[in-house]
C-alpha cells in the first residue's frame, strides 16, 4: 500500500516494521478529537482563504460521515496506515477524492497528535474531577451521619486515642480535595492549543491560530512551536496527579480491607462490590478495595514510563513520543474507574457501630487524657505520666479498663484525682476535649463539615 508520506521512498515498509510502528490499535480512541480538530482546522483554512469554501464543505461533510462510521462501529482501521490520523485522512480521500489532501495544509501530524491528546485529556480530566466531587459528597454525608461514632485512632497500628469516625473520613476528604485542586490546576496547562506549530517551526501559510483556538474553546495558544510539538509535561503532570490520587485511594482501601476483617469488624462492603471464593463457601472478599490498591502500582508505573521516555529526547518531535499514549490511556481508565468505584463502595457499605465496651476494653485509649488531667491539676507532667502508667498496670492486673476503674481505686494511685476525672477519661469526653481547630471534638467536626459543605457547594465547574 502506498503510504501518505511515501513520495521519496522506492521500497515498501517491512512487515515487522509496520506492525512495530502502528499505533492504531490504541490511538483509535482519539477519533472524535481528531475529527473535531480537523473540522476546526478546515474552517480556519477557509476563513483565511487558504482553501476554497467549496473544498472546505466537502472536507467537513466527509469528516462528519467518518464520525458516523466510527459511531456505528463501521469504520475499518488498517494497521498499514499506522495511526488514527492517517486512517482518517485515507478514508477521507476514498470518500471525496484528492481534495481531501488539502486538509493537511499548514499542519503536520506532530501538532495534530498533540492537539488530539489535549482535546481528549481535557474531557477526561473534567470527568475525573467531577467523579472526585461525587466521592467528596459521599464522604461528607458519611461524616455527617457518623459524627457520634467514637472509634480508636491508631499510630503504629496500635490503638492510640479516641477519635470520631467522621474525623477519620474527613481526613481522606482533605486528601481528595487537594488532589482535586491539583487536577483543576493542571487543567489550565492542558487547555492550550498547539495547532499551527506544524512539524516544528511553524508554517508558511497565513493561518489564524487564535481562530482555531476559539472554535475549539481553548483560552490560550502555545507560544513556541518547538516546545508545542515536543513536550509532554502536561501528560506527566496528569499522570503524577493521578499517582497521588491512587496513593490516597490505596491507603483508604487498605483500611477498608482491615475494617472488613472479623478482627476489626467495623464495616461490610455490599455484595455488589465483593466476591466469593471458589473453594471456601463462607468467604466474602473485599476485592474492589484490593483491586484499587493493586492498580495503584500500574499508575505509578505509567508515570515512570513517561518520565523515562522523555528524559533524553532532543528537540523537537521524535517518534519515541508515540509511546506516550498507552500509559496515558491506562492511567485515565484506571483513575476514573477507581474513583467511581470507591464512591459506590462507600455509598453502599454497611457500617457497624462497635459497642463502647469493646472499644475501650483494650488499648487504654484515654491514658493520655488521664495524664493531662493530672498535669492540669498541678502535677508535673513527668509524674502524671508515671501515675498514669501505674494506673494502666493496675487495670491490666485487675482486669479493669479506664472506664470501669472506680474513683477509690484511682485515688489510691493519686489523691489529686477527683470525681470529674471521668469526664476526661471517657471515650467521648476525651474526644470532645480535643477542642482545637482541626481536632476531633464534636463541635470542631461540625465546624469542618460546615466549611466543607460550603466549599463543595461553591466549587465552580472546571472551565
Ligand atoms: N502516531 C504519531 C504519534 O503518536 C503521530 C505523529 C507522527 N509524526 C511523525 N513525524 N511520524 O506520535
């Protein structure tokens, strides 16, 4: 088959080379963007009188027909035509004849592919960002619902201090909100129009780049043609933001997996997001959470692939850059699905409030509160720490907890202890004494919920 670039060639491309260099199997997902970009380019060529209006009409009608063919699943991709751009151009030529060749005036595949990827990623970023918004809404709802649920907070995976479950959920919400901010910020750097850069140097034709940008709703155009066709930092930024999102989701999933064990028994995922075992009939596994945790690795890998691909590339376009697509597409798919799945998983989970006795039974979560109580009553903190340590030892020996130990027993350890101590060392009392901005006291959590509600409500749509 004659290649669209075959003019100076006498021999045909080797079959192995053809297979090796074809990207059509995966870049065909760019078809709507390639067609959209071509239509805008064509309109611009017409407006600048580079092609005739009759020619432009033919080209645009042909492109619209091709779009329909794709949508109906009738378009036949050919590996010999390398990529999506040449597959479409070749089909256009079949349809409308040699006038199709005018579409590529003042354009190169180098700026074309860059435009397509930007159009594609712009849309995907908006979808991911809005899925993140839904996830935040779910977290906020759960936080509101479980505000009275006190659970152990952990450090070193050892019970540390009582916290409100809402506090734990809102910690993840803060992370996801930062990720969302990163997405929104990065969007500005995706949303730039590269067409007109041509192969690397710009074009001889009197084109109007701003007009193309306007048609495609880009607020800005690239400022350096060599940079425009050869950098992929906007993709790297997307993959790096995605890697951070996945890291956050993965941490959360790790907790969900733990919380679903009979040892923790805090929650149960809905059947819709769990699977059974083919050998152990009693099992219900949190596979959805495990898969998100597992897929985090490939998203990290995609970031490293892109960084490695770029690191030694001289200016301007090099074919290595074709390798940007698979890691990008895989990242888009994985992140979108993970965020959406996480939201559904949380929305449908059953949360099991653990009985207070079980909560305070082990771990002496309020020991620090007892030490603080003593210190506030004038005992030097070192001594308060010592007395509390002795109290814990006493309880362990006598099978008591800080919730069941009596005032007499406590007073035997320190005469400074009064009846009001129980307001300090109960689980709830302890949590509500953390009345500092950002702390776990109920009124602080309520304050945060209000702030976050307002934040979500007033979040402008990504533009
Ligand atoms: N399929 C190519 C890519 O993804 C399109 C650009 C080809 N340009 C070239 N000079 N061979 O990068």
